[in-house]
C-alpha cells in the first residue's frame, strides 16, 4: 500500500467593502467587512498606506509604502498624515498560511483648516 500526502492550502479571499469612515487633515479611519470567499478564518489584517500626491502639486510616481500595520479588527485609524494630500491604503486578510488578495482605496485628506 502506498501512502499519499496531500497538502491543502486554503487561500483567503479579499476583504469586502473597504471604505472611509472618517477623514480629517491628518487622520484616516477605514472600515471593511471580513472576506467571505473561504471557510478559513482570518487571523489578522495587513494594512499598508502610501502617499501618492502631496498638496496636490507634487506627483509621487513610485510611492513608498509605510511599514505595514497588523490589526485583528475590521477598522483602523491611520494618523500622522499630511493635509490636502492623496493617500492609498491596501488591506489584506491573513491567516497562519498565507494572505488574501489586496484591496486598495484612495482618499484625499482635508485642508488643515477644516476640522471634519
């Protein structure tokens, strides 16, 4: 009798409905729904963000992403942002094996004089 080994890799699907909950001149709060494309539970979410345009006059053609943050909840507030600048955020679900697909969202922070 020959024994066969089968390796099962459960790949997570992407998160759903990534959207802005609140944005100010220097913070950005995002919310999303858990992924539903697999039966494998999400352990955490990887969140990366990058500055795309500063003050709408300097175009960053190859933006550097900030170091990733790892969160267990389906919300995050990113702080320390520049006023009236365009940012992109990427969120990936992750389990002990791998991470799911990337979902991105762009937003422009408010001018420094605008509170909400």
